[in-house]
C-alpha cells in the first residue's frame, strides 16, 4: 500500500488537494469548493480526536460524530445546533467518494461509510427583509463606484436566479441591458441565458459608468478596484461585507439563497416547473422539483386558500 498516509493527520491536506484536482479536472465552478467544504468535516474530526490512522473504526466514529454534533458553523461563527440531515448526507456522500478514490490509488484500505436516509431539503431562500437590509447597506457605502457595483450585484443575484459563478463571468459583449439579457457560461460548460428587468438594467448601466473609471483589464462586467475581474469568492466577500454592515451575518444570505428565492418566487407567481427549470438552466425538472418546489406549512395554507375550489364559492 502507498505510504502517502503513513501520518494521516499530516498528509490529509495534500491527499484532499490531489483528490479535488483529479475528480474536478480543472473545473472552476462551485464543485471543487463544495468538495473541499465537505471534506473539512473529516479533517476537523481527525484533528479534534487526534486520530493517527484513517481506518474503518475511524470512519465509523466520524459518522457518529456527524450525527451527534451539538454545534455548527453559520457564516464564520460556530453556533449551537445540530447539523441538518441534508448537510450530514452530503458530507457522507463526499467522504465516501474520497475514500473510494483513495482506496483505488492504494492510499487507504477499503473503507465503507453508511449514509443516512434521503432527507427532504428544507426551503432555504433569502428572506425579503434580509435582501432589503443588504440593499440598504449597499446604498450606504461612501465610494460611488463601490455602491453602484454592489447594488448591481445584489439585483442581478435576486432578479436572474443565476449561479454566482455565472454572474461573475458576465462579459460586456454578451450583455444587453435594453433587452434585459446576458449569455453566460454556466455549470457543466453549458451556456445559459439570464433575464432581468428594468430596475436591474438601470443599476447595471449606472455601474458601467463607474466601472470605466477603474481602468478595467478585461471585458468582465463586475471588477474590483484594481480593475481585475471578480469571481464567485470575491462576490461572496461583497455579501459578507454588506451582511456585516446590515447586521444580518447570522441570517441566510449566501449566493445560492438568492437563486432559491428566485425559483420559489417564480413558482408562486404561477410559472410551471418547466419554465422555472429553464430559467435556472437545470438539466432536468427533477432537480427543480426536488430542491425548489418545497413549501412551509404556512405557504401551503396560503396556496390552498388561493386555489381551493371551494374558496369563496359556498
């Protein structure tokens, strides 16, 4: 067996980097970051428990550790609360993939990890109140260019339902503010159309007038003060900054929460699954139904009141 993990606690970082480099094959979308986030749970467990060997008993203990945790990370802060079933399942799925890969290359023995029952994902949209507070925070920024850019970013996230990585890749040559459209390279190497309304168009045009004064180094729509193109990490940093100003650091405001809110809003407004699926550039409506067509009891009561055949007729 390969000796790369003779001291697992010292070599796990390098092995994870190799795993991500191989399985992601140079992808720059959310997938490498998602793998790394999930595998950090394994690294944290090994460090806390001072584990010196990754074996079947180690992974069995790790699974119990996930299921019985009393704290979780929200934003950059550890708070009380157990991990959600969905988080546990996705962590275990990623760790299983990693263990299989390491075994195939001779780094680890064959190790199994049992997953939990498929959870029903809870609705995770950004709330309208949180969005408005973020927008107010952006409006309070002193630098004109920064205020214009951050407002445009918030409106693009909220109005298009686009993935953060795709919005970061919007190029001026593929942007039409009058038509309210942009063509972007999306997940899986697919091209996607983003659609947005007049309010967002106006915000983008305002930002572009300031953008030109920053001496941009390419044609990417969103850039930093240095003129370099932003990426999804720098957009996330913008959201973190605005959340701190707005006092909503512990609320849901991650980029995907904007996408979730957009999807649910379109469905509640009357769009069918196929329409919403195409707006989100999903490869199948099964994904749309599974992750976005999920409603709280309060929302279901409101939907029933709106569509019940007996409502107002007896």
